[in-house]
C-alpha cells in the first residue's frame, strides 16, 4: 500500500516566480511564501527547468531568508527534461539514466537549500525509459532520505503501470481543467482512484481566461448565476469544479497575485452541487451528456 503524505489542498506553482514570469525579487518571494502559508498553501511545486534552471535557486535563497520552518512546508520538484536554455545541450530531450536522476535531484536539494524533497516527479515520459534503472535511482534517493516520495508528471496510465513494475508511483501530475478534461476519459484519474495515487492538476484554469471562443462563451454564460449562487468568482468556480472530482485532485495554481491566492484558498471550502458540476461540463463540451 503506497503512503501519501499530506499536501495542501491547493498547491502553489512556482514556474512564473522567476525569470520565466514575474521575476520576483528575493524580498517579494519571501512575502509571497508567507502569504501562501497564511492562506493554507503550504505545498510549493517546482521543476528543475523553471527559469531555465534558475528558479529553484532563487526560491531557495528566499526560503533561507524567510524564517519559515522546513517542516511547515512541502517541496515538490521534477526532473528529466534537458533544455538547450540554461544548459549546454544541442537539442531539447529527456534523460532518465540512474546517475542523471540522482544528480538532478541532488542539484534541486542544493538549490532549494533543503535536505529532502517531499515529492520528486519524473517530469515527462521518454520513449527510451528503462523502468528498472529509473527505479534503482529513485529507491536510492528514498533510502538516503533525500526524497520522501516519488511520482510522475504527464504520464499515461500504461506508462505509470510500466514504472510500477519496478517501484510504487505515489502521484501523477497532469494537465487538467474544465477546458482540458481528457484525464477524466483516458483512464488517468481512474488509475489514480483505483490505485490510491495522488492526482495533481497543472493549468487548472485552462484557457478560460486566455481565449475567447464559443466554448469559453458558453462557460461564462453558465457561470453567471453560479457566481451569484456560491458567492464566488470565475476562477474559484473553475477550481471548485476540479475539487469536486472523486480522484481528490490537487490543483497547482500558477498565480503570484496575493489576492488570487487568497481567493483560490477559499475555493477549497466550496462544494458544487451535482447538477451545477454537470452544467459546467455540458457548457464546456457543447453538448448534453450522452
């Protein structure tokens, strides 16, 4: 039986904290960390590639200056993607040999200025994955106490099953939102429920705010009365829709706005009624359920 340690119901994603986004100063990062924690967002989601391999170090410097106790937060990171940006690579690719996985995890620990990761995810599946070699690296990291739990990101159920021939997979973080609902139908969340695997969702607001098309117009129309009914804004309803799913999905929000973080935290307290959940699904898909 795989054990899943506690993570905050809403996870703070750090991808845009550094050079890939808001370019927050160390002082701003410290303030944002404290704001997240005050609102119950104690889990911070990283990847080695963020900021072209620079954001983990920026966060780590801020964390060291924050006065926050390590045991009061949870740190998630990912490895496996090799970019041309920030490294001397000729082409973007994936790398999952034993030495690289261990080296990459240790680099994340060094940059984040922590002795352990609460969760290490293999960032994207590679056609050249060798599950038993990968498992050897991951088990070594677990045995050394450098990593508490291991999981994957963007893996299909069959790819998860392949890796599970060698080592238990605690979590799968995938793209999921009202406007990107494939994981409900391709077996991803069925696998999480059946195997008690932690489900995490990146880009949980989807393209609702980014695109203006027939789909987003339909959703907006349905949201009107629901916003009044629940006393919520559109982003809160989008998160509440995800949180209603029985896979117990943990949304990873990417905002650096303190106001949006506060509102997102409140979404965890909402529970959409069954027919309201389906009203949003129908609006997104553009047709009634079969």
